[in-house]
């Protein structure tokens, strides 16, 4: 089945991204830092989601429309910067087919599982109790949403494309990790007023 294959074959890239993400998160100690952090991740996540939804994913993931999270991320940012618009974007992984899109979607959907842990860290480090919509997306439906996505991954139509999907997921993990590494700063406050 595809899901166990993906989990085992992307583990190294996943861990490298997780390490970089946590390193950055640990430097978020104020609302200003958090705003800057959100803008950095948005430069990767917003254009990636836009690319993915150009493919007819509904035929493989029936509830794909409910999985869009860009609006939550934008609302969190615009709480701090009302007129913010994305002007600088990250280098995205190559996504040429619906199977590449499924691999990248695996990365995005998997990230929802750690959302509550991230939100808890942000609350503890910044004292914030709002603007956590992106990380608390799905809320009590989180497990159900993941289970449904995992079932979608394991449908027989995707099995012949296992290697393409896996390579795409690794590419997505790696591209995100590199973007965060480039933008890993001791303090995000100086980025919070940027147009990025």
C-alpha cells in the first residue's frame, strides 16, 4: 500500500524538515516574531497550495475542497498586517502531474497532525491565544481528515505511480526545508513589516 511506503521512504527528508521547522519555531518569542514566522512559511505554503489545486484532485481525494488552508494562514497574518499581500515566493518543487500533486499534498496533510503541538508551543512562548487558525485547522476532525486522506492514498489507482508520488513528497519536504533554512534568523521581528 502507498501510505506505508511513503512514510518509510520519506522519513529522512521529513525529519530534516521537522528539525529546521522546530529550530525556527523555538526563536518565536513574541507576537512580532510570530508574524514574521507566518510570513516566511506563507511564501512557500500559499503558492504550493495554489499549484496543487490546479489539478483535478477531487477524483482521487473527494473532500479536497475542505482541505484548503490558505485562507486560515492569510487571516492569521492579516490580524497583524491588515493589507499584507504575498510578493516574494519560495522555490517550489516540480509539480507536473496529478501524481506529483498527491505527493506534495501528502506533505501538507501530514503537517496538520503536528498542528496542536505547534500551537501549544506558540502559546507558551508568546502568550498568544489567537491567530492560531492555520495550526489548529480541522480541530476535532483532525484524525478523521487524516484517516480519510490515508484511505485515498491507498486506493489501487495510485499504486502504479508510487515512485512518482514518493519522489514528489521528498522533493516537497526538501524544498520547504531549504526555504526555511535560508530564512532562519535569530529574530523574526525585523521581517514582520516586510512585504514578503
